C-alpha cells in the first residue's frame, strides 16, 4: 500500500495499451512462455521483482507490463526492470536526506497558545449554564428568521464543561473546522455554513417529535484547529470530545474533514473505554487506508482507530461504499477484521430497504453503545455537491434520513459526527441545508429514545394516515370545521372559526 500511494501518481502516467489476459494463481501472475524465455538470463532478484506488486503498478496491470516487455530484447528488459527497481528504491525514506518528522519551534512562547483555554477571570462573573445570544425574544440564530448570532439548531450557547453540567445538557454540538487532512480544501467552512442555514431545528414530521423541545441542546462553539498540522489538531479535538462526554452530554461534531473520526472515536474511547462501542460509518470510501506517509488523513481514520484498539473491527459497520476505492485488498482487510460492510453493489442487488434493515439489525445486535460517523459524500452529489470527493450513485436524502434517525433512536448513542461538507464548492445552499437535515434526523432519534419511543421504525399515525372521512365528519358535528368567510383578508379582517 505504501508503494501504491507513493508511485501511482508519479510513476504510472504513461499511456497503457490493452492486452490479453494473463492467468494468475493465488494473485501471483504467470509470465507468458515467450517472455519467460527472454528473462532466463536475468538475476533472480530481477525475475522476482517482475511479479511483485510495485512492478505491476508501473503499467497498471501485469498483463500490460508483460505486453510492453514482449517486444523488447533481453538486454532492454533487464534495463527496464532495473529502472523500475531504482525508482522503487528512490521512493523509500533516506535518513541522509529526508526528515523523519516535521520539526516545530518548541522554543516559541506561544507554542500552545492556539488551544489555550480562555481564563475565566477575563469575563464578567456569571452562573454556569447555557445562555442565549439573541436580542429577540423568539428569534434565534440558525433558523429561517433567526436574529442575533447564528448557532447550531438555533440553540443556546455553552462555553465550558461547567455550563454543560449545570444545564444538564443532552447534546453539545461543536464545530471542528479542520481541512488539512484532505487533499481538497474547503471542509473548514462546514460549521459556519451549517450554523447559518436552517434544517437542524424544528419538528420532525415523520415522528412528530421536536428534538429542540425534548432535548437540552447547546452550541459548544468551535474547537481550535491548527490547519497546518492534522496531527496537532486531532490530539486537541480528542481532548475536547472527551471533555464533552465526561459531562454526560452527547458530542455532535460538525467537521471539518474525516480525519476527525479518529480523534472523535479515540476521545470517546478515553471516556467509555476501548472496545466498548460500535461505529456505523456512512461514506462512499472505506477510509481504512494504511501504509501512507502520514498516519492520519481523511482516508485513514478507520484503520488507525482499529489499529489502536479504540473500536474492534467486528464492531464497525460501513454503509454506502462505491467508486474506485477500496480495491480487493481493502475488502479483504474488512473481512479479515470482522467489519460488516454494505456497499452500493449490495443495494443494487438486494434493494435499499433490505440493506438498511440488515445494517440496523447489525448495529443493535451487539448491544453496545453506538457512534455514528456521517461523511456527506455518502449522499449522491445531486444532494451534496459541496464536498471534496463526490462519487456518483450515492444515497438519496429519502434513504439517508430514516436510517440515521433509526440508528440514533434504536441504540444508545454516545456521539455523532457529520464531516466533509465543503460549502465553498456549492454555489447554492443545498449542501449545508441537507447536512443540517441529516443532523436533525439523529437529534430526532435521540429525542425519541428520551421520550421512550422504542418501536423500531416508528412513524406518527398523524402524518401517515389522514383518517378521512371519519375526522372530517366528526369535526363537522363538533363545529370545528372552518366556516367560509367571503370577506376574509379584506380590510384587515381576522379569520374566525
């Protein structure tokens, strides 16, 4: 994998040609007899390299590599293989010329200033607890009409853990505007975009539950990030996520890129214990990359979380995978580590309803607490164009909302994250709007559980059955039916019933 990531971009740019299939056994290719005859005189090292993974990557496949070599002389073949071997060697770490770590100026007096907690003595004295930011009695930030300062879900604000404890907060929504772990910038704008767009507050028509009324929700501000160092940032995010969890509140993290999954999962493991919970990971990519130069990027959080033992592989569930990654070895890694995965080919084969029920059952069956990681690129780009790595053929909003709501209602949720929203890539408000509705679905699930609604897949009778003509006839007898008024809306007349 290390060689694959290092060499694919730089060394496989040459045009490749089609070729006949080469028979392979146990993933080891069979060299065509004609080519075998030409390489008899080569060293054992060169012959073995010819069937190694790095050699395949130079041409894209063994078939294409062998076809290229078929027209060359033995001497040319030897030189070609030597060139590939030299390139592979040059790609390795060289202690004489390469830095083993990125040096930081530890003598800088402000080394930790970026994440220093504001001293309470600098602020006016106040009692601990959430507080409102709006000037208006009914207008909160983040809504359609919200005045004042925009907040997640139009919620009041909390700053310190003491506020969460004093306010007996159920959910603390916190921004983490990191995008250094992504190859495409822009995810750092996610928190601010979701604060200023509606969709995260109000009633859920499917269940007639309003999370803002059932839950004590706060905006916990943004976690400081060092957008020149993913490594420094995830260490601090881990501390802050654990800080929220220790108060008893559920952290809802708004990213930021998906590197955050590692810090969020690790922070929760610091509080709840390693291996004590499962993760449902919505993504078009499996994000268990390994062997890269960096130990943490937005394509590696799952591998690192499993490798460090924060979550067991068998307690990971992947939903929505598609596109060109992972390849075979990625699916084999998931199988070998007990990971349950539900890629879009399964949806094409069995349908979304059956796939969703299977994933929901798997999430419940361990009886463990649950963390939900939602990368917005699991949705089709038609719904979320504002993301750095969109992949066609994804979930619709109508598919995503019910499974998120049910996961958060039917399990003991300990955390939720929504990541990879890059509003700068979307000239409309669609991406931020839909991201808020996804978060609202999870908030609704938590509220349902708090209310004691335990029926799997619960939907309100009020919004799923009109009950006519019974209700209309009953209302007419009771005098509740609207009375016609030809003068309605003329001269300031008020409606009467």
